[in-house]
């Protein structure tokens, strides 16, 4: 919160007036966070295998914090219309994802006082669709609220706090969603290991298509957990094959051999089918994309519904998108993973 001559003068004469002046002149603070796609390695990444993810800037979550002029110090009004939430922070259950994000900021910053505020959350990222909506909401809240309190939270801290919220969404998150969304860069991610950013040699155009089927990550992750407990050898084998694919894909992406990436996506999708996290709708749309000329396609994220991604030539994207829409997709959009500035 900045200061000017008038507020300095008021502070010496009347701290209360100074505070009111400060709040009145304080702009609303907002922060955005992108969505994400998983190019390779979902689910296997929970079991220690590497995975590749990239931010998707065409969709985002946004948190806006504005002061409440006559509010009581410490009041944080939370408004999130898309999840039908309107309540004070203290009225939210302690394990509510938004409450956990706010509590994390308070724990790190330990502010002496919190000027009453309204925290408004909105998002263009579909919920339960594998595009990282939960992590993006957390990151936007953490950044906007800490800024409102006049303090900076480092990226590693944002990442740690967002990870805590991911644990609410599903008990055993790998951490890939919060990492790629916090840093907004393509990552080669391995659970519990230092973050490795991917050096993308040539841009990749991906078509993202939504089956329209709501699918919470927690359900898919739990299904895999049960299946793994029942058939550990089979599932360990699938996970390692996926890990090898991620490693090969990293090499192809970093050396610019993009024409060989598509077949790896197809193979990753087959392994996800074997794992039991695909669905007839995802399989159908993956086939449509490949027959329409995509270089490769797979589900992305938790699966059982949600979105698939298809690697395409930029010029082919509108035609393939039209075929997908004509075959049951409810929404499509393209995203580009840009080449890194090495
Ligand atoms: O949140 P989603 O649906 O994008 O899935 C995240 C990826 C998983 O590997 C399925 C889970 C995880 O924690 O890595």
C-alpha cells in the first residue's frame, strides 16, 4: 500500500482518518493464473514417473481483492459465483480450497492487521476438465491477496501454498499442476525433484477439445490407486512405460524433432486406456482427431472425461476442430507452446 503527502499528514493527525484515506485511494488488486495441459505422463507422475506439462494462456483464473471501506478489520468477504460461494473467510469450512489458500498466505505473511476486503474469484477454465482450474484459482488468490497485504510472496512459496490446496482437491497430488501454473513455463516434472523447465526448440500447436463430461481429478486418481493396489505389477509396468515416453518426448521437444511427438502421444493414450482412465467419448474424439490429420492425440489430465489434446499443423487446426465439434466435442480451442528463448 503506497503512501503520499496527504496520507502522511493525516497519519500524524489522525491514524484512523489516514487509514480510511488509504483504503479509499487504494486500487483493487488483481492476479491472473493460466490453465494447463499435460502433454505426457499424467497419473504415472503421481507414482514418481516424469511428466511434461505446459501453461495454457487462452484460459485463466482471476482473483480481485478490493478494500471494503466500512468493513471491520480482518473481514475477508469471499465471492466466487461459479462455485456459488459467497461468505466471509471465517465462515468457510477450514478445508475449503479458497480458505486453505487464504490461510496459507496469512501463515506466511503474518500480517499485523488485515484491512477489510472483498476477494472476488472468476475463471474461464472449465472445472473438472483436466485444465488445472483448481491450481489456477489457488495461484491467483495467493498472488492477489499477498499483494493486497502489501507483501511479495516468492514463486517457490506460491507453489508450496498452491500445492497444499491441491491436497484438498485430491489427497496425493504430484504437484505438476501447481508447478506449471505458478511458473507459467513448460516443465519436465518429477515428483519431489527440483523443477526442470523444458527448452522448447520449435513451437507446437495443440488443439484442445472438451468432451463436456465433468470429471473430478480425485475420482480418476482414486480409481487408479485402487487398481494399482489390486494389480501392482501391471500398473507399475504401465507407469514405467509412460515414464519412458515422457523422457523420449522431452528429447524430441528439446531437439525440435516435432514430427515424432504425435506417435508418442498416441502411445501414451493407449497406456492411459489400459490404466482405465479413458472413456468412450475421449477415445472417439482422439480417433476423429487422428483421422482428420492430427499428428497425435491423447486425453490430458485426470481423464474419464474432460479434455483431450491433439498435435496439429497450425493451418489444419480449424478443419480438425470443426470435425471434432461435429463429432461430439462441446468446445475446442488452439494453444501454442512457444519456442523457449535459449
Ligand atoms: O488436475 P488434472 O485433472 O489436470 O490432473 C492432474 C494430473 C494427475 O496426474 C492425474 C494428478 C496429479 O496430481 O498429477
